[in-house]
C-alpha cells in the first residue's frame, strides 16, 4: 500500500458526461501528479501540482482540469467525455516538487465511457 | 525530444530463468535520471530504482540488477531466478535532474513468469 488513495476505483459513465476523480496524497507529500494510462498511448503525464500550485502540464485536453486543495488532496475533472477517454487514471505523490523524486502511485481509477 | 523505448512488448519465461528487460532512451540533456517501475496485476505502479546519469555503476538489489550504459543509452533490468510474483508490467522512465519536465515513460514490457 503506497499510502496514496484514489476514489472511485471504477467509474462507468456515458459520452458527454462530466466526472470528478479524487486523490489523497501520502501524508507529508506536497506534490501530486496525474497520469492517464491507455492501451494505445501507454502512461501519459497530465498535470503536476505542488502545494496547491500548478507546476507542469502535459498532454492534458482542454476538457480536463485539475486542482489541488489546501488540504493537499487533488481532483481531476473530466468533462464532455468521449469514448477515447476510457482509461486508467493514476494519481501519484512525492515529497518535494522535483519530478526526480520517487513518486508513489495510487491504485488508479478505471474510467469507462460508454 | 525525450523518448523511452521498451522494444519488448511481452516476455514469457519459466520460473527460475533469468530475464532481461531492455530500455533505450533518447535525450539531449547531459544529466538526467532513469527509473524503473513495476505494475503488478493489482494495478498500482511501484517504484523500483532511480539512477542518475553520472553514476554508471551497476546496481544489484537481491534478484534484481540494473545495467546502465551511457554509451548505448540503455538502462536494462535483469531479474535473476525469476518467480511467479515477478509477473507484471515493467516501465522504464526518463526524467530531469531539476525543473518540472515530467517523466517520460516507455510503453512497458509485460513479463509473465510461468510455474
């Protein structure tokens, strides 16, 4: 158990809908990363927050947004969902803001868009 | 552009065999970090190792060993005397020594160890 929690574990929804994925980092970790894992694209970095501030953005669609709250938990919002958004979404946390720090991954949220 | 290539999509071995997972990377940075992560069937990625590019010493941790060759831009991972519990998808990743450039992951190698 990495200490990173993600809810929900599974999410099934329809195209056009909006969902929110939640992540609680390990105690003491200030950085939160979001990744998308799909069969064709592999593991893709979406966004990185450190202590509430956005630090880096990857190939994150405009329909997706994220934030990190004062208690350090983070939410990833996905809207106008398309079939291609079906994937496993991981959250990871680390102590410092450097990407080179060991990242601890949560169990992921499996999103299925029908 | 940074890139990590894991050419082996799937490998299947019999228990107790040794197996090497290949990782080749591309970067214009002179210093960088390399990582290996394991994703068991449960789904959660688990950190295995981080290596700085200026340290080319090979590393051994129990049955696991890593061979870093800067001259060939490779960071290969060997499991000695494989066990069924080693069955997982293994990812190699490349990252910066500073700044916020995100990690770049390879597509992963699925290892199946058969009893």
